[in-house]
C-alpha cells in the first residue's frame, strides 16, 4: 500500500514538473473555477425563491393566511407594507388551491351566496343588511372588471320604505372609491358606463346621486363626460369648469412626467385663475379693397361725350339791353351766328368691403396657471442622484405648457421670467406613497450566465487536459508492462527444464534451509542404507 501511494506521489510530482507554466496556470484556474462554480450552483440550488401568494390584501386577511400557513408548517415572507405574502415558488399553486378550498382569504365581503347559508330565524333587518352588503360587493366586482381599476369600494344608502302609500319616496345614493392605476385616464364612455352600472343595479338611484372618486381624491363627474360643455352662468358651474380644467391639465402633466420618471415618482398639482366673463358683440367693418392705395373696386362706370360745330339762326326775341334793366353796353345784331360745343362726362361707382361680424367670446379664459411638481430622485434619500439637467428640462416643459395654455392676450404681456415664476419643481422623497409589490418572476442576472459560461469552458478545458494526461500515463504504464513481460520471457528461455529430479533437489535445498535437523536425519538414513 505504501509503495502504491509513493508511486502515485512520484507520478503526480513528475506530471506536475513536466507541465509548462501556462498549463500550470490554466490547471490552477480550472480548479478554482470548478470550486467557484460548484459554490454558485450550490447557492442557487439551495436558495428558496419566494413569489407572491396573495397581494393587495388587508392586514387582517394577511393575518388569517399567516395563521393557516403556520399551521401547515409552510415557510413564507411578508412583503413590506404588510399587504402581500410570499411563499416558495414550487408551492404557490398547491397552496392557492388548498387555501381556496378552506375559504382563504376571508375578505369579509358578502355576496349573493349568503342566501344559501341564511337560516329561517333571520329577521327582516338582518336580511336587508346582508342584501345591501351583497349588492355592494357585486357592484364592486362589476366595476373592477373595467380597465384601469385595481379595486373598488362601494357604499350605498337605500331609503326606508314608508308605512303609507302616500309617503314621498326618497332616492337612493351611492358613493364609490376606486383604486386606479397611477396616471390612468378614464374615457367618457368608461365614466358613463360606471354611472349606468350603478344606477341600473339599485332601484330609485339617479345618476345625480352617485359620487365616484379615486384614491387621489379625483372626482369623475358624469356631466363632464356626457356634455360638450358645462354651464358657466352659475357659481356651481364655474367651480365645476375650473376643477375640470385643472384636472385635465394635471393628468396631462402627470402622464408626461410619469412616462419620463415613473408613475410613482411624480406628484403634480395644478391651480388656475379663470375669467368667466362672457362677451357677445357685433362689428360692422368697412375696409378698402386695395389697401395699398386705399381704394375700392369699380363695380360700374358711365362715360358721356358731346361735341358740336357749325352755323345757325340768330337768337330771336327782344334784346335785354333795350329793357330798363340792361347791364350790357353793346349787342351784336345779325340774322345768323357761328359756334363750337363740346361736353365730356364720366361717372364711376366704386364699392368697398363691408364686413359684419357677430363675435361670441369663449365662456372662459385662463388668466393664470400655477403648476407644482414633486419629483422623487432614483435614490429616494439622495437628491443628488437625480441626473444633472433633468430638473431644468422639467421646468422648461412646464413653462411651455403655461405659455400655450394661458389666454393669448395675457401671455403676450408676460416675460419669460414671469412665466418661470408660475412653475415650481421640488426634488425630494415621496414618503406617503404606498409600496406596490408587483408579482415579479425572479430573473437570473446576466452576470450569472457569463460566469457560468466561463466556468463551463474552464471545466471542458480541464477535462480535456485530465483525459489526455490519463491517456498518456496509461500508455506509459502499458509500455512498461510490455517491457517487463519481455524481460520475463527472456529469463524463462535460459531456465532449465524443470524435471522430477530438479524438483526433489529444490525440496531438499528448502528443507536444509528451513529444517536442518530433519535434513541431517534424512542424510543419516541414506548413509545407513548405503
């Protein structure tokens, strides 16, 4: 055994000394790479990947699921915020089915399935209460099917039925709070759909008695969605129009900056000053057709030309000079007279542009706008992590929005500095936002694939060298065995042929060495016989 270990040590030492420096480096690197690869594979193979089992649950529901998992001995993690619970990825499907069969999560909501478990001893008040809760749950389920709605809470108030027929029936009311996707803007059709779903699901519920808002306290009004404009003749209409304008501007800015920075990284607030003074006026304008020469256009022309030349009879009658009032001193008397006559007359009728305008001004004008924006940097606690120039770019964008939205008459009088004062951009952490734990599938980083590829190449290279060295050692060993066999074959040729006499001689020699007393007795017996 020791000789074999010594031989292995000697062969290994000779193999290592016979390698070049490059081969030694490659082999050492291969060994280190194999060890590192084995460590990485072991780490990822033994690492437990957690994925969300339930998310967006209340803390009470999370507590119920936690107790169920504890009773089953399942490992789990609770996500930050306490609204999601994560379990090992390979167990998520089986746990979903198992917990669902046990009635988890128990959301506490009541649907129309309560009728199956209701007993005969239920009072009318209890039945009406359960019916109201079931109606609220079913309406919330309908609304959650709409695009952009993550969750919905519905509260309805039903009027009490009077004892007498003549009693005036009160109207039902409904209040709905939506949990919408950040930056999502509902279309007019979607808003009308929500109002109609609620109105048609509850008796005696008018759309005027429905209030819908989201988690950001933004109201979705049916009038703003179904009419071309809002009446601005009343204070209520003016306030509604002001909110509508501010809401549209806020959503546009929120969507634009949310696309740039991330929807949960930006908060936008918009305030406006709107002039609701409505003006109607009539203008009758007269302008020249040819503005350069200030002349009109000729629409008609008349030209008259008369010419006469010749002789004719003298004038008849009593000369004026013969009267007492004669002012002339001489008078040409004769029977005939000569003369020429010429007359030219030209009449041109010119016309101008006559413009009549009935001008109805817009129902409102935006006199002033203020836009306030809070931006969270990539690293919430480090304001310097925001790239240089981003804040200035946001301010320029908002300044452009202010200039193009304000009334032209007002914007023409404003300088760039005055417009910049209407924009405020603050960079700080948003501490009040709710963490949203998305259902993300674990992704292996790219560097793991790179390291794995390098280690695989190293392993293949190391395997090549090992196989080649083993093959070479095997060939050398076979060669040495062949040489030894040749030597043995040569020795066998020189040996004498073993006969019965030689065998006896060898036995006697062996006896003389090992048992000399017996050998001496044997010799004495042979001598005595002779």
